[in-house]
């Protein structure tokens, strides 16, 4: 690898990018070009009522998530799909260094030894990005996307009292928690709101006892700011990690992802059409641990292919309980239920008459008894 002052080359990074050469978060040429792009974007679309939110990005690699090439996600065997998404032990890049060793060299070249073996530079550039978006945009919701808290290059163990990092207790999550704290505590002067989301939402109940940040962290931040001034509240949301319609059991996958999303909220009780929809799912609770209350949530992003799948497919039987309970639903039933539930669990729930209702595509009632002629 050539030690460029403006870019780093990482082979086998498992996030989707348009190449192996990534701009460095602190490079002034890159930051200037990114700032100009955002300014032009705001000039063209900033007052368009259809634009309601924008994800903060810049000091990133393949997406707006707080994930950079590191020893766990970057290994040459990814190029040939010869290994799992997580590399396991650190693997050498073609230059003979691990990704964290490469970052140390890049940090040493730019900052000097004080910044090596530390995520300090990434924290500073994320705080700069938050300030940049706040300065350019107005009357939008600014969104941060922390991932699972393990996306930064350095993850040494440490004592950490932050509730978002009690599972791994490492320096990567600590750095991301620091960025989220900065985001949580700044007050917009341009009428911008705030939101936090996970863009890799999958099935399996995630809490702050079995993971860092992630969906549980989104719920935690949303709950912490629930009673704040509306401009200082942090809206909570998520995006499906992948289309459920691409899996072998689409409706079961959809249910599992929704159960994870709504865990820790009052939505686990389901709707009038599907009462107790998530109540019996393994690990499901209306309490947002480690808090003792339920969390508010505000939005959920699904893939357009899943919407089309839901429109064209009917009822199936899925398992919705730890004891093997089943229910007959369609993919559209589950999307409709999620839509209804989001109206009921925001910081200011909608009145009942304003919440949409949908007839079920599937019946879970016993058939009427056969009457003799």
C-alpha cells in the first residue's frame, strides 16, 4: 500500500463500496468537496417539502453507518467469498499489515503518535460532521446511524459506565457512545430535529445485555429524550438489513425482524386485529431494559421488493411464540400491523380515531359450525 495522505486502500472490506480506496475522514480536500456537495444539495432541495430527513455521513466508508475497515470486517478472503462476514482473527492485507496496523500508520502520518491506537480521530470527525450538517440544513431531521457499536478500528477492553456499551465494554463502542452523546446534547439553531436508527435490523431479540448500541441503543436514546423539548427529542427508527422476501421463509423472517424492532415497546401487545402479536416471542418484553419503562419508536424502512411481495402473496402459518404458538398471517398483514403500531408508540401517540385500521387477509378464528340443512 502507498501511504497516501488522503486515502487508504483496504482489501476485503465487507461493506459494499465502489472500490478499495477510501477517502480518509480527516482529509481536508475530501471534507471540502463533501461540504460543497451538501451545500449544493441544500440549495436545490432544502426547501422541498418532500425532503424531511437526511442521514449524517462523511467520516464513513461504505454507508452512513459508523463502520470503518477493521480487523473484524476486512480480510482478503471476502474478495472471493471464501470466509464469513466476520474475519475472526485479524488477517494481513497484501502489504503485510492488519487493518488496525494500517490505521495506526495513517494516523501517525497525519496526527503523530498521540492519535495512534485510538478512535479519537473518528470521534472528532463525526462531531465535525454533525456540526457541518447542522450548519447547512434547516427544518430537517438529522439522522445518525451507529451500527452495532463495534465498527471502529480499535476495540481494546476498558472500564465503561456508558449503558450502551455494557456488553463488550470496549473502546470502539465507547467512541460511538461519545459521538451519540454529542449528538444528544447539541441544540439545533436551524430548526432541525434529531433521529437515530439502525440500518441493519435483523431477527433475534437484541438488548443491551447481549449487544452494544444497535437497535437496543436506539430505543434507549429515544426513551431518554422522550420528555425533552420536541427539537431535542431523538426519534427512533430502523431499516431492514435485507429484504425478507429474498429469504426461504419470508413471512417468518419478517415477523422475527419486527419482533426485534418492537421489543421494549408497548407494541408487543399487538393490534385489535392481531392481539398479543409479539407477546409470546422468545425474549420479548414491553420494558426497555435497562430502563424500567417502554421506549417510543417512530419509523421503519422496508425494501420496495418486500412491498411488492406483500401485495402479491397471501396467508401462511408462522410461529409467533416460544412455546410453538402459531398464527395465520400474510406479509401484508404484518406490514399493516407495524404501521398501526407505530402510530401508538411515538413520543406523542395519535388519538385512536386517527390511527389507520386494516381488515385481516387471514382469519385466525375457528370456522363456524356446520349447520344441517
